[in-house]
C-alpha cells in the first residue's frame, strides 16, 4: 500500500540497454542493485560498472542510461523514490 516507493525487478537480456541517449526520471533518488550479471550506468561525466551484489544510488533527475555488460543476461532491482505516480515528485 506504500505509494511513495517503486520497486522493480528486471530480468535483462544480454544486449539490453536504456537507450543510447541519456534520460532522466521523475524521482529524487534512484537505486540500482545488481543481483546477477554486470550492468554499466553512464552519466554525462562518468560510467560506473556494477557486478553482482553492487548497488548504485543517484538522483533520478541526473541524466543517465544503462546497459548490460559481459555478454550475459542480468537481473537487477530498481528502487525509485518517490514513485513516479505518487504525486510527491
């Protein structure tokens, strides 16, 4: 019943990505936790590579994109606060 937090579990194909262009989401905080596989998050000034067990926290309004690395699928958890539909953003 909590609407201020969105939690997504994503099973990503080996070639999955968030698009070639940087984007933003309507949230104050975004957390990416890698369960399996490897995922890179690209920002305007840096790229952060994540392995299983790693987590990255950043402002959702910071332009970014992501892609699965290593030629294998990945499983990730995304947490977005506040949830885009909550009206609190």
